[in-house]
C-alpha cells in the first residue's frame, strides 16, 4: 500500500485556491472548538436564505441569549458563537456557487484540524490516492489522509448526508480490503457535516458494504481528535 | 431575545409550536420531492425527523416554551418558507428539525 498525490488538473488548481482562502482556515478553527449547537448554527447559516446576523441570533437563543431560554450564560461561549456566526455569514455572502465550493473545503479543513490534535500534523495529507499492487487506481482521491508508518487512515468528507452514495462506500471498503490483503491496516471513514439521524437515514437504503467504515457526524466530529465527543 | 425581532413573542405550549413546525416541515418535504431521484430519501427524512419532533411533545404537551424559544422556531419556519430550490430544501430537511430540537428541548435535557 502506498500513497500518491492526485494529479493537479484544472479543477484541482481552482479548488486548491479555495482551500487556501484565509476564511476557510478561520472558520475551520472556530468549528474545531464548536459545541453541537454551534455546528448546527454554522450549517444553517451557510445553507441559509438570509444573511442578517440578528435573525440567526434570534433563531439560536441557547447560544446568544441563554438566559431567555433558562440556560446559564457563559460569556466565552457566547463570544465564540458570535465569531462563528460572523464567519458563517461571510461564507453565505459569497454567493451560491462559491459557498457550495467553500462548504466542501471547510469540512475537509475541519477534518484535518481535528486530526492534527491526535496525530503529527505532517502525517496529514490532502487529495491523495491509495495504490495497491495489481489493483487499478481509484478515480477519486481521498480528501484527507493520515499517513503514518505503522498505520494509515483515509477520510472522505461530505457537507451533507445526501452526498453519501454507494460509490464512495465501495471505494472506502475496497481500499480497506486491499490493505488487509497486503496485511496492512487501513482505517476508512466518512466525515459528514450533518446530523447522525440524517446520515443513518441515508445509509439505511444503501446496500454497499459499510460495516468497517466509520461515520463521523456533527454529534461525533470531536472523536476525530481522539476525544469522547 | 432583546431585539426588535422578539418583541411580539409570547410563551406557548410545546405542542402548539411543534405542530406549526411539522406543518412547515411537510411543505419543505413536498418541495424536496421535486428531485425525483431523491424521492425515497426525502420521504425517509421526513418520516424519521417528524417522529423525533413529535417525541418532543409526548412527555408533556402543555409544557410552556419561553417566548425566545417560540420565536426561534417561528424564525426557522420563516426561513424554510423562503426556500424555492428543491436541492436546498433537502439540505434543510436535516437542519430544520435540529434547530427546532435545540429550541424545544427542556433546558435540563439540553444540558
């Protein structure tokens, strides 16, 4: 089993420019420390029709006016939510096509940030293929990989549960199986910036193999970093 | 809520608020169904998330939600009412129930 950088075609060059946008890094940093409710806020705003911060603050009183819904006010958390809201509105303000590209890049950057809390940052790579002897290379590179000598991990990142399809499940499971045939361990996973329930609904109708594929959702993103949630 | 937005909001029972949310959610599902390839997924989402929303009511339908929580749900209903694109509707079939859940879950359960 060996890893290889994906070919840098026109699409990849454009996408690399998006990945390098400072807004992606800023919002990924904020998301990496977000509570589950803050993650829902960010997803809603970046998918939303309106970009008026006041509307979103009112829609999430638990984050912005906790006393009004009988919760304890923690000023540091409120300030974090404010920053995340502002960054999410910046993404939404970029227009429909750009925000769509940004959302995918954000999930990938967030995944890399969280993994960097568990493994050496230099082991984390982007847009990589996994090659096996005698096996044709996959069409799509993996969004994020962890490449350590003793073990490896590959992650496919999705903005929504709707993005989960049989093709990606097959690709992940094939890679894991080929690695096992070479007596190597490859951890394969989907990172879905969506609710666990929606991911379960999506997966329930798919017959592609997935028993060895881990799925991280909004409720469990923290586990990428090795934490319990 | 300390802004102009919540000025007219009042406390209401969780049953009334969730009923309104479910009506709006069904309309959102109708819009999402326009993507025929996703008809099954849309209907599965609506069934599962609607059941989860109804579960918020079962224990105590008369439980009063604070005015800010009622207003939060009404703003979320307003937001999905603005959606015209069926693809975006499908995205919101997942997000809307989460927002309602955050607003309508009792503080102790919400942690």
